[in-house]
């Protein structure tokens, strides 16, 4: 009883101390950078993981094809019984005795050109699967970059809408005060009220756009549904645009789509060789070591049962109703398609490099003017508002300056997003992102 009372008193004292201490709120999570988001997306993208699985499967196919080139070793145990007929061999001539025990290790090797061609085909298939996995990875990167900066741009637009709504409300209060002082007409108040109503609706629409952009990004990066995250805003830090020659060189050396098309051509070459090799003979070598005796023992009396045997078989294909030649024609047709796809990929790569570089260059050159326009629009609104206070400008000029500022700020957010996405598309060709 005393022990129970002591435990109860201790629990009450501890709970009292906990109640007296202020509850500490959980520390907010750090904003997610673009690098963080990319890592999370790669871990949670089903399409990307499927491409990695295909690459792993193709790699194991290569391992299995290489193993087929090497000797295999098995150990076989067998008991044979045949009906006796009064002779040592029994009734069936295929057997050596009525009771026959076989316990042998077998080293087996097949030598044929078809096996070497199949290994080359598996190697090219593994290279192609690896390149396609990299294509999927870079496609995921571009998608995540688009979602990341779309969310940041929506956040900027929401802040712009909020600032515009605050500015419209301040201007409405200013016009009401000036009306009371007899300095402006009631029509100015009505125009200010209309402006405030428009900005309030714009603020609500910007909230919806922001929520949609965040939900789209959350689906890409989180394994469970959540919207409780923050992003590190780096729209104002514009990375430099590389030189066109540097981009072209990187695309020619590191583009995964080009490597995948080249690997497909190599695989088609190996497939043609494998199909033609089926016309040639194949050599089978077997080496046996163990016993093949009437007793399951290494010795039977004075006779030593343990020994070895070897066989060499040359399989020469003669006739199979044209099946081999049909496979040759099939592989040649796939080879022609692979060559055409490689040529198309090369031309498309050159066009994509030029198009994407022009897009990124245009976005970069326009970004400076968009930033300047936003600064000028802010200064213009400040001056027009001061002139309106002094009775030197009209309400329409103030409203127009407010709308111009909001449009300029939103255009700058769109321009920043456009440049980042264009740069990501360009980097996806060279593997630098």
C-alpha cells in the first residue's frame, strides 16, 4: 500500500510540474529547396521507379547471358532398375545391370556463335534500359522543376494580389476621406469601391491557383497526401545561361535519348547475328566424373567404380521449314527501324537544342526588362497617389497605375518561372541538372 501511494504521489507531482511548464510548439520544418524536392520526387515517382526496375532487369539478363557462355556444373544421382532375365544386364539392353546406380558430377559447356550474339544483344539491351531510365529521370526533373516554380510563381502572384487588395482598400479609405473634406466627387469613391471589389475577387482566385499548384507539386514529391510544406523562393537568383556551343557539346555527349537509340541499333545488330548463327553448328561438351555401377559404392570387390567419361556432340542444323530464315528477316526489319529511329533522334536533338536555347535566351533577356517594369510601375503608383492627394490627378489615373503595377509584378513572376523552366529543359538535354 505504501509503495502504491508513493507511485501515485510521484505521478501527481510530475503531472503538476508538466502542467506548470508552457507547452512548446513543434519547430517548423525548413523550406524545401529544389534539390530537396527532386530527391523526394525520385523516391516517390512510380514511373521513375519502374524505369529503374526495367534497367535492373536488363542488367540481370546480361548477367544470365554471360553465364550461358561459361561451363555449368551439376551433380546427378540416379537409380535404374530393369526386369531381370537371368543375365547380368537384365531384360533391357539400355541398362548395364538389373540394379544400376549413377552418381556423377557433370561439367557442361555449349560453344556456338549464337550464344555470343545473344550476350552482345543482352549487353546492348542493358545499355538501352539504363539510358531510358536516365530519360525518365530527366523527364521527372523537368516535371518537378515546372511544378516547383509554378508553385513559387503562384505564391508570388498571391502576394501581389494581396498587396493590390491592400492598396485598393487604402485608396478607398483615402477617397472617402477626401470626399468628406469636399476635395473629390462621390464618383471617385464609387470607382475606388469597384477597384477594391475587383482586387478582392483577384485575391480569392489567386488563393485557388496557389492551392492547385501546391497540390500538383505535393502529389509528385510526397508518399502521403499533405499540403503542409514550404518552398525556398529563389526566383530572384537567376542562374546564368551557358554558351550555345557548350550546350551542343553536352547534348552530343550526354543525351540519354541519343544513347538509347544507339543502343537499340547495337541490339538490332546483335539480334541479326544471333538469328543467322542459328544456321551454324553448335558444339556441346560434357565431362562426367563419378560412378555408374551395380552398387552404390566407389569399389565393388576388387573393381574400382569411380571414374570419368567425356562426350563431344556437334549439332548441325539441316532443315526446320524456314523458321531460322524467317527469324533473320524479322531481325533485319527491326534493325532497319532502329537505324531510322537513330537518325530521327539525331535530327530531333539538334532541333531541340536550338529551339530550347532560343527559348531560354529570350526568357533571360526579357527577365531584366520585366523586373525593371515592375520597379517603374511601383514608383509610378507612388507618384500618382501623391498627385491624387494634392488634387493634381484623377481617380482613373490611380486605378490604372494600380492595375499596371499588379500586371507588371505578375508578368515578372511568370517571366522568372519561364526562364527557370526553359533552363531546366535545356539542361535536361545535357545532363547538367
